[in-house]
C-alpha cells in the first residue's frame, strides 16, 4: 500500500494551524515552521529568539528553517513589521540555528548515500 503525504490545504482542513513564512511568504503548517519572538536587548535593540516549543510570551513571526527565507525576511525588514518592533534586530541566534539545521540535513543525506 502506498502512503501519500497530504497537502497543506488538506491537513489544514483537518484542524492543523497554518502560518505564513515572513521570508518567502508561503503558507505552511505551523508544525513545519519556526516561531520567532523578539526580546529587547540591553543595548537598546532587539534580539530575535527562536521559539521551537512555541511557548515564549509575546508576538511571534513564523519562518522556514532555510537560509534563503531568513535572508529574504532580513532584506525586506519583515521581522520588524511582523513583530511590531522598531530599531536594530540581532538575528545571530537564528543564523546559528539555521546553520545547525542545514548541517544536520547534510549529514543525514551523506549517511543515506552510504
């Protein structure tokens, strides 16, 4: 028997929440996207903090774990609008998380080719 993965719209009708990535602006299931919140830093700017458990307080923005989506969101200044903050945004924590995710995916692909 062949199992097929359901589309986003089909799974959304089943009651799973759908969110929009601030980078590529494509809709996806909340389970497939990373929630990001902003905290005020001591320096006066804001730090973008990943919220993988979706429990941190405050307004959240959603992002694919993809470097292209992160750079597109930064280029368009989408985090500031989505999170309703102004000033400088430090995305270094997100950069490290996405880099680690990409390294993990690369190592999984390398192991599967053996």
